[in-house]
C-alpha cells in the first residue's frame, strides 16, 4: 500500500473510534432539568469546581429573579459553588460533593465526561446514587 493511501486509511479508521477524555469535565453544562447552567472550571489546584452561572427565569419562585433567587438556606443561588472537592481517578472524578440548592443539602459526588460530550454527574448517599446527564451548553 502506498504511504499516502495508508495514512488516509489510518486517519479514517481512527476518526470513528475517538473517545472523550472522562477527566475533561471543564466547560458549561445545562442541568438535567435544563433550569440552570453550571460552569465547571479549575478550582485553582487542577480539580474541577462547578458554579451556577445561569438560572431560567421561569424556574424561580414568584417575586424573585434569577439574581435574587435563594437556596433553602437563604443564600443567593446565582454564583453559588455546587460542585467541589474532587480527586482524579483513571475513569473520572470522585470524592467530591454536590450541593442541591432546593434542599439545602450536600451529597457525595463523582462525575465523568461521556463519549458523546455529555457530563455524567452522580450524587450519592452511602451506596445509593442518583445519576444525571448534563448536556454541554454552546
């Protein structure tokens, strides 16, 4: 096989088998309910932190705006850090926490980027976990 043809065939075969890096969770994602966006950025130590950067105005309590919406403890939701404390593994991020503003509760969490670019986020109490899939924004 000619070298140029071999290179083209190798590129074509490799393109179909590309997989996402499960550790590359950085970016902005819409929560599963699509009522808020969470921006995941470096906490400053290489680990991911997730901050609420957008709230759907239709999802806030009557008389409130996204800028004045508060969690169960009365803290403003917009700008709130809801994901933090993760450590890296070969298959994603684990050992972190996720905060649920509606309940005012924090749960253990793990997350990873799936091959289709969707962020899989798990919130857990002991061995019982709830999984959500967050789509990238933009």
